């Protein structure tokens, strides 16, 4: 059973490539961003608490996403693709523990590499197509800063475990998908 992390900066193409990966390997797709946006759309207590944080492009607290992941892993039987999680080293450490609790292990982490100018271009383009509340110029900058300061160290965490697979995230969607399959094996 495969358990995979798809990793990269905002705009790197994690969501798009996730669809191909879950289809190919028969995995359950879990996106913390999607789960959090649903809380906001449903106007739950949690949703009200996190809306301002997400609109500002900041990370929500580790506790919130960890609790969500704990439930998602407990409910899964197929193997999972983690999209947008872990985003801090603390989350990465907890993910290892949660998987171990269920007799699982992370297979690998696929890191999509895209230059900053291209990330910004894609995010601004997505802003006009999808109208996501956090796709605007100020928030995009905050999200890239959060990525650089808090999330990038997660790559080293997996490199040290020998689980980091770096994939060029430029090119056609199909080419990138093929590179990812090769990296996962
Ligand atoms: P995404 O859809 O993955 O780009 O996530 C959108 C927003 O949700 C982020 O900018 C954060 O505010 C929040 N978020 C998603 N995943 C996490 C996470 N693992 N830890 C903290 N905040 C998260």
C-alpha cells in the first residue's frame, strides 16, 4: 500500500498532479486546503476561526490540521496521497507517527520544483479562473513567504530519510505526470 506526499510551493501544480496520482495508484486523495475551505464554506465554528488566517495567506495551526489528518488516516483503507500536508516539520513528524499507529509507512515525498516567477504567474492566472479568496497579489506573497520559512524545511526532513523525489514541475501536465510516475516507481 502506497502512502505518498505531494510537495511544492503554492502554484507548483500539486492539485492538478494529485488527480493523476490517485487515479494511477488507486489512492485516497486528502487535501488539507480543500478540507479547510469546506469548513469555511459550511460556516462551522472551525471555519469561522480560520477564515481570516487563510484569507491572509498564513498557515493555520498545526493542531487543527493534525486532527483532520488523524481522522482521515483512520478512515482510509486504500493508501493515501497527502496534498498540502505536511507544511511544517512538526506536521511531518506527526505524520510519521500517525502512519505508524496504523501500521503504515510513508512511501516517498514527490517535490514539484517550479521557479518563483512561474509560481506567481500561475497563481494570478488561477485567481481569474477559480476566484479563490487567497489568490491575490498580497496574499500570494504571504503564502510564498510562509512556504519559504516554514514549509521548505520539510524537504530536508524527507531528504534525510531518503524519501525525497525531486521532479521538474515545468512542461505539459502529461509530461510532469509521467515524471512523477517514474519518480514513484
Ligand atoms: P492549499 O489549498 O494547499 O494551497 O492551502 C490553502 C491554505 O490552507 C493555506 O494557505 C493555509 O492557510 C491553509 N493550509 C492548508 N494546508 C495546511 C497545513 N498543512 N498546515 C497549515 N495550514 C494549511
